């Protein structure tokens, strides 16, 4: 090992050790914990697959995991579909000297607490909230709507609003990298604006779209604050069940097994999304 390599290894050693201690360490602890069993306060450290068998066979856990994937998938699709037009407008329609202002406005939600934004949606969608008060005040409804809050739909709406900036920014970056001369060449070759978008713009923006999909999908599967506040019993997700196993039911090994199963499922879906995006990009 030459002197430069030793110097580089010395520089990266502290942050690498820090990352291993705070990231890899707890992850390995969760994996190890998932193979143990617990009977109230007694932990049996004999390695066993009992927790995984229960996590994969119990209909309740499978239903909650399925609901989590459906809710997160819905949030991802809705968020990306709504984020793409915003990113496209800022990239192609806004003057260059005003793009910074638009990006500044897009990031304003980051200035407020995530929990505060959830409470605001709770106030808006509540039985006596802003939406119901407006509907009854305008005479459009005799009674307030009861299905606006405490269900999976309110979770999807709240998460879609919270993660919108995370989807807009990577798509905007991908659109900014597109060479505008390619679009002009497409129009010169006889393509109209519609076909140019689908045959040139969208394929070139695919990396940003895939990044937005992953950035929104991965954290929303494990979100537990939003379902706990606006989801109710019908909007509960896998993270709420994991939290209950650790805190309320005193069965940390089963909670760890559910965490590992959720991480594996999300990893498979994320890798499958990247693989499919690469195949589609090669095909175009």
C-alpha cells in the first residue's frame, strides 16, 4: 500500500467506523434479535425461525404488510404523477433567472415540522374540520363527512403532500440535464410535441423518475407517525405493528422479524424497479 492509499484510508477510517457503529451495528442487532424468542421478560437466545414462521403465516401480519405496500405504492404513484408536471414546468417553462425562486418555494414545506403538517391535515379532514365546515356552510352537505379521516385514504393524502418535494427535485434535476438540442432535432425530424415528450423527454428523464419512485416508496412503507395520527384502525401499517410489538406487547424478537421481512420485501421491490427501468431504457 503506497503513501496516498494509507493517507486516504486514514481519512475515511473515522466516518467509516462511525457509519458502521450507528448503521450496520443496529441492523445486525435487529437481525440477530429476530432469531431469538421472548416470553414476557425472559429472552431465549436459542436461534429459531419461529418468529419468521409467524410473521409469514399469520393472516393479520400478511394483511397489514399488504396494506402497507398498497398505501405506499399509491402514495408513490400519486406523488410522482403530480410532481412530474411541476418539475417539467419549472425546467422548461420558467425563466432561468427565476428557477431558484421556484425551487425555494418548493422546499418551503421542509421548513415546518413533519408532525405539524400531519396535524394540519388532521384539522382539515376532521369531522368538524375545514373541509366539512366548508361543505356544510355552503349547503352542499347536511352532515359532515365521516370518511375523510382515520382510514387509508387520509394516510395516502397526507403522505403524498409530505413527500411531494422529494419527488419534484430529482425529476427536475434529470430534466435539467436534457440537451435541448435533442428536442429541437426531434421536432425537425417531424415529431410533434406529444411524441417528442414520450420518445425523447420521458426516456431521458427516467433516472430522475426512478429516483423519485424509490425516494418516496422506501420511507413511506416504514412510516408510522402518519398512520398513527390520521390512519385509525383501518389505516394502520406495518411500522405501527412493529412499534406495538416492541413497546406494548413486549415481544421484541417478533417485532425484529417483522422489520427484517419488511426490509427484505422493500429491497426486492426497489431492486426490481431499478432492473425494470434499465431494461426499459435499453429498449428505447
